[in-house]
C-alpha cells in the first residue's frame, strides 16, 4: 500500500443537512464498494491502497456525487504517497484510540 488519501467531499448546493448527508453517503457507499481499505471520520474519509487506484477513486467521487444530484462540490484531498515502500496504515496511526474497531 503506497498511498493513502484523506477525502473531504462537500456538496455546495445541498438544501439542508439531510441532503448533504444523503449525497455524502452515496460517495462513501461508492468508496466502500471499491475494495480499498477505508476509514470514515467526522470530517473526511481516508482510503488506502495502490496510488493509481486511489487517484481513480478520488476522481470518481465527483461523478458519483453528480449522479446523486450534486451539481456543485468542493473536494479537499490530502495525499500521502511513497514511491518505494508502504505508507503507514490508518489502523497503526489511530487503532489504539478505537479498540472496538472501525
């Protein structure tokens, strides 16, 4: 696993909190279906895997949101990449704070 990406997907045209959550849930469902390890947090979702796959998922988050009815989105991403070796896994970083699991 040479890449991890923290994705914050913000629908800008949602009319209420429920609509925002509905659209974000569609994006998270897509991420979950991709097969990569992921962790949903209160402000962002982190994905982990191969660099090219992570970039493809990041790109497609916008398209999934658009299919869910979002016409304007701001997406913020933090990318951790190593050209050789593995990046530190989310579980190693925060697992001790979540002993019940993700």
